[in-house]
């Protein structure tokens, strides 16, 4: 079981292409406020700088990807120490063209930044992926693996040429970009100590990663700490300690989260009765499931289904 893919599917994370900033040289700056979800920037051409709060500006060059998992306020600038306008003011002064490009003018080398978001029905603090990531992830294009480099090249091309279907292609690729960027971060992270315990960093632990896969593959199974420990040839106490240290939750608490996330997905995407969903995710009774679901989401399963359907209509 691909745990990362399963979690993203269960939580319904969707990529959205917002638009582009295009300038000729420096002399521009765009200040972006706190987002309620994750944001990203792809440097499709040229070079610019990104700054967060009082931290030194970070140079970005063509092919680089920046992911802001918690939508942290930040500024994109053509050169260090440039003044920046809030995005709303910049958009009013330079209305986007039919392709969503804000042409900022200038007289110099082309700079083009593709901007987007990842929508999710909830806050980033509660998202099992976004909340596990650092405030900012910068993947230099030159150091990216061939798959990520390929996606970057296609995204840059599709957002430049304006051919029929280009926006649809680019939008689909944003979700691929997210997964590959997170994977690149995982491969570069030295240890769980660097980022804190989370199931995401636990994927690199051979034994704990195996038990995560088992729980995602068969959430309805009557797992116990002892049976999970047995599958990876560990004693029950050693397994429980290592799981909590690496993941940040006890094994059964994590299993409960997997079940509830899957149940939420089934409530959103199917018409299956609540009782059938309860059994499908491992609860012996609809009452026990409803109580667990309400504790996690603050709303009963039936009301959750109705509210998601209303939001889509």
C-alpha cells in the first residue's frame, strides 16, 4: 500500500492553478498574505527571490519549486530589498490577461513564476500531510530527480504556450508536483529529529513503515498492538515505544485516524449507508463509529455527508 497516496486520496487534497507573475527584470515585488491552505511557486523562467518574515531572502532560479505547506505569508521580489505591493493591489494595477498572467513590465530578462494552491476541506493544522511538513520546502530544479524535473518542464511549457487544454493539463500536474516535492523532501531529510515525529517521516523506517502500510491496506482488520508487532518481528513493548517515538501517536490512535479518514472519504464520495461504512472501516457498530467520527470531526457522519454535498452544489 502506498501510504502517501492513500492519505492524499482520503483527505481529498486537490491542486489549483491560480495564475502567473511575469516581469522583465527586477523592480517588482508581490506580498502574499496568510493562506488557509498550502501554496506553491514554480520558477518557470528567470530568477527571483522569496522572503518570509525577517529571514534573509532566498534566491530562486528557473526550475526551482517552493512549497509552503501551511500557507505562510511571504514575499516574491525581483531583487533583494525591493518594495512589494500586496497581491490584490498588484492585480488591480496589472489586471491578468486571459491566461491568468499578471504582466508586470520592466526592461530586462524574463522572469515567470507559476503560482498555485492545494485545496483541502479543513485547516492545514489538521491535515495529516501538511501539518507534518516544515514551513517551507525548497527543491532546487538542478537537484530534483528526473521525474520531478520532467513534471517541472511540462508545467513550465503548458503554462507558457496557451494551447487548447493547457490549463487542464497544468492543473492535473499540480497534484503530481505536490507528491514528487514531498518525496524529494523525504529523501533529503536526515532524520525524524529534524522535523519531529510524524507518520510521514516514519515511512522511511522499514519496520514502522511496514505497519503503516498494513493499517492503510486493511483498516477494517482487528489489529492489536501485539499483532502489528508480530508482523515486523518485534516485541510488543519495543514496537509500541518505537511507533510512538517515530509517528507521534500510539499504534491504535493512528489506526483510528486511518479509519476515520477513510470513512470521511466514503461519506463524501459514495452513497453507502453509514452502517455499511462503519463496518468497512472496522467498527463493530454504527453507534461506536458515529461516536468516534464525531469526536474527530466535531460532527456526526450523516451531517458531515450532507454538509459536503451542499458545499459541492
